[in-house]
C-alpha cells in the first residue's frame, strides 16, 4: 500500500488524532464536551476507511483489525455511561441500595444477601467519586460468623472500610451462617463465643446506627445457639427498624427497648428451643412473620394492634386447636395476611384486609373462610388459595368478594360438579347476574390438577371476555413465598 494512498493517509490521521486522546483511551474518564464532535468525526472517517478495506486483499487484514479496534475504543470514549451527570449517578447508586423488590426479598428469603453495589464505583473516576460520596452505598454489611483461616484480615478490612465510608448512614447488618461447631470445638470454646471478637470490636461501637439486623443460621440447624455476645447492644438500638432471627437462636433481651422497631421476622417454622426467649415490643410492630403454637400466635396478635402485614405459621399442636375455644382478635390496620389454613381466620377480624393467602385450603376449613368474609366485611382485592378443595362452600365464599381483582386457585381435589358450577360462575354474561363471581377481576388463574380437564370452552382465554380475563392453565406452585 502506497504511503500516499487515501487509506494510508486516513490511517495516519486516525493514529495521530488518537494520540490526542491517549489519556481517555487508557482510562474510563469522560471526554470534554468540546471534544465529542471531534471524536465523532474521527470515528466517521475511520469507518469510511474500514468500509474501503472490506474489499481489500488479505494483506490489508491487520490494518482492518487495527481500525476496528480504534473505532471501538473511540466509541467507548463517548459512551453515555461515561457522561452520566453526577446527580443521575447518585440516583442510580441509591436505587441499587433499596428497591421494592429488595424490600420484599428481605421479608421473604431466608438466604437473602444484600446486593453488592460497590462495583459501580469501578466504571470510571467520576462514578468512583460519586460512590465514595454516597454513604448509603456502603451501609449494607455482610458479616461472616467465622473468619476464613489466613484471610481474616481481608474480611476485617472490608468491614472497617464500609464503616468508614458509610459515615453516619444507618447500617444494615447481615450476620451470616451463625452455627454450632460440634463437640470438638465446643470442648475448647463455648458455642456462644465462637464469633470473632475482632468483628465485635468493629461493629458493636456502631450499634446505635443499626437499622436492620439479620441473624442468619444454616438451614435446619438443630442445636440451640446462645447469642450472649449481643448483650452489649442492650438499650443502644435507637435506630433499629427491622430484625430477622434465624432458627434455633437464643437472643438476649435487647430488642424490647428498640423504640423504632417495626418489622419482626422470626423463623417460619416452630423453634426447636425456647420460642418465648425473644422479647419483641409487639405494640409497635407493623410487619410480622413467625411460627408458633396457635395460643401464642393469638397472644401476639392481641398485643400487636398496629400490624399491617402478617404471615402466620403453626407448629404440630395446631391439629388439636379448637378455634371456638378462643375469642376473636381485632386487627384494625391489617392489609395483608398469609397463613397456613383458613381455620385460624375464625379468630381474626380485619375490616381493612386487602390481600389474603392461605396454604392449605381444605373443605373443612372453607366455612371458616366464609365466616371471616362475612364478619370482617372486608373488601379483599387479591385472594390466593393453595391446595384448594373445590366445593359448594367455596363458591359461596367467593360470592362474598365483589371487589376481587386478582384470584388464584390451586385446585387439588374436589367435587367435579362443583368445579363445573365454579367455571360457569366465572364466565360472565353481557348482563351481570347474582351467580357471577369476581365481576371486576382483572386476572384469574386456576391451576388444575384434576384427572380430567374441563370441557373445551368452559373458561375463555385471557381477554376474550370484555368484563373479565380468565386464564385456565397449569401451574407448579411451591410453598407460599410469604411463610
């Protein structure tokens, strides 16, 4: 190729122009606004040259590769990611710290881990500066219960760095994998002292900043673990809003004096050890999840009149529970309720309830569902019934919900004739009648596990009926995500 050819001239021009932006090619820094048009011109000229080389001999292949690489590099310089305004970067960083999905994950998932947003500071120098100036980005701290051999200093340094960079922001502490190590180590050191004291020395002085405290245990841990090392935080949790306690943990009385505690997430199955060992200021609690014997659950509900969201599980003693032997508990502010069986609804009155989910909806429990709907006079909008038995009583209960918007029925067993009646009531005619169910429903899903499918046309496909969208399909539902 002649040195004076247009291609060679354009190549030399591109290489020379690139040298003017070598500092940008070697970093992720954003360009000046005055340079952007010039960089666009460089890319345009290089693209023209590259197009000319597409029909060139094989000998031009190295030049094509070089031009393509230069074009990619210059396009990266003017990438929108590099030129995001600082105020928008702060919004992005904050949105990664808290979001509705993350809030739900904290309430639902036993193995929830906070997102690691610090890597966003590696985009470029500007993003790093914004990340360092955003204390909330460093406020979620995952604490290992034991430090890995030979690498403990790394974990300690990370915790110390986050404490410094989070300034005075509220802290979300996630204590991971609290466990009992067995007789070999227990003979040398008590289980309650297994936590590394160096970690405590870092975190305990900042306990007045704790906003969330999650104490995670290994799944199905059977050995009770005393957390006496939490005793120094007693009376110092003035900013604590949420506590989540794993299975089998014996927590000292440190939460009863937390004035701002609103969320209590206890194990979703019965404690293997002392269930009453955790003292919670129930009157101020607004969100509760836990599993106890029915009498204890009733005591908790009676002590928590400000509940908004609630998920109730029960231990094996529930089989002998007689709901008629206990009075009803009024929950005037409850909006969302999940529980294992509708039988317990006989003891609850919730006039403002909007969302209801039951896990095992047997035929003998459906009369309690009907009683609850009539007694509470509530306008339930979302209803989920897992393991639901189709029967005449269920149809009568659904007729009590004129404001229903979302209905999900996981049908296990039931009367086929009742199922046919249910299908007929779900298909709305142009003229509404008293036999219609959920006339305002926007979404209706009925997973069917009957041996025989309903006749073709028994339910319309979604969108075929203008007043109601009903979708008949098969679903594989697991356990309720709220328990």
